[in-house]
């Protein structure tokens, strides 16, 4: 049996006159992933077939570049006439990753299927430092954040329940860990529909919060918040205003017997992460919403979103 026959294929993409099978990612298991990325060339073909790295590259002199291989097996782009070279990972999500690419793909796979303990990720991806695991988890959570920022849904409605969260969010450059900027991120999630939104604002005050609730949450919604007190931020006047103009009621589940999915998930997460830092809370909210929404095809969706956010 040839390599291309070994796996069920959904579509075929043509590159360099070679047919590359693109496997149905919903059916792919870890064994398949390891086989499909068994050497450098296979690994690149795999990444190219999902548009995670470029399949062609133009030089600054406008000529098409070729893929070349160094003696140490590393591939790179080269323009033959002017000798310019680029990283094979140029412009991709993978540029700057400090662990071998194959291990990073395994990391993405394990994360997608919620095998996210530090111990597992360190062992399976041959990572020695906890901070590397933390950084890469954050990088993937940023994909979740970015997705809901790019595709916010307006949620709630009369009698519907929406859980909300807000936090100061640091956007970091993962190759250096340097903070690029800090923004307030406000989010909402509706369990009944798995719908959600995130929105970034430079500052968060009562007026901003009222505007955001009116923009993203339908009138008549029951709003659940406890990790922060929306009531505190809005004040009595703000709460009354929202109730009058937008028919929204606030519930604090810490004071009432209210079942919440996000709050429960957060308690679990706090245990697993030894009390995640408050400033990263919203990326956990994003991860939570992402898993609720895309948990049935996590790797496929993760690859699609990476390809959307890092066009090559
Ligand atoms: Zn050139």
C-alpha cells in the first residue's frame, strides 16, 4: 500500500505536480499525525496541505522562490537568481517556535483534545520548562481570543441566560514573551446556543460596560456575573438604568443557588493551574467558549483558524 492510500482522504491538493492527501482531521489520531509528519519533507507537506505554511513564496525581487534543503535537513526558501533566502516558516503561526516543529504539532494536537496537563505536555513534546508549556498554551488561547474578537455573536434574549466576564488582557509576542499591548476584554457566553463574543476596549468604566451590554446582549437577558461585580462597576444607578432601558437583570451566582457552566469550569481550571493569574482570566474564558463551541472538531477548527489568522 502506498503512503497516499494509507489514510482516508477528503480532498486532494496539487503542489509541485505531486498529489498530497489532506486527511480528514476529525478522523486523525496521534498515530496518524506522527506518521504524516515522520520526516522533514512529510512535515512540510502536511503543514502546506492545511495552509499552515506557504506553498509558494515570492522573493522581494518578485520572482518565485524554490524550496531547498540544507545538509542538516532544514528546508528554506531561496530565490535562485538573487540568492535571497527566507525561513520556510515565514509569516506563519509557527515562526519563532523554539521547540522542534513536530513536537509543536503534537502540542497542538494534545491541546485540541484537552490533554493539557503540564506533565503530559512536557513529556509528549519533550519540553523541559514549565514556562514553555505555559507560553504555548497562552499562544493557542490567543487564537481562541482572536476568533471571538473577529466573529462576535450577539446573544441572549428575553429570559435567556448569559454569563459574562471581563479582564485586562496582555497580548504577548511569544518568541520573546514581551507584552505588546494591554487591553480590556469583555466577553459573554450563552450556554443554550454555545454562542459567544469577546470585545476589546482600551478602558472599562460604567458607561463603556453599559454600551457593550446593549451592543452584544439582547434586551431581556438574565446576566450572570460573579468573578467581578458588574453591579460594582455600574453602581446602583447604572444597574437601574440597564434594567429600565435594556430589561436586563443581573444575577450573582455566589449569592444565589444558580448553576453556571463558566464559573464551574473556572473553579476546575483554578485547581488545575494553581490559581491562574487574574490578568489571564479572559483568555481562559475564551478557551472555555471555544471548547464549548468547537469541541467536536477541535483540531480541524484550530488549523482553520490558524490559517485564517496567519495567512501565508
Ligand atoms: Zn530574488
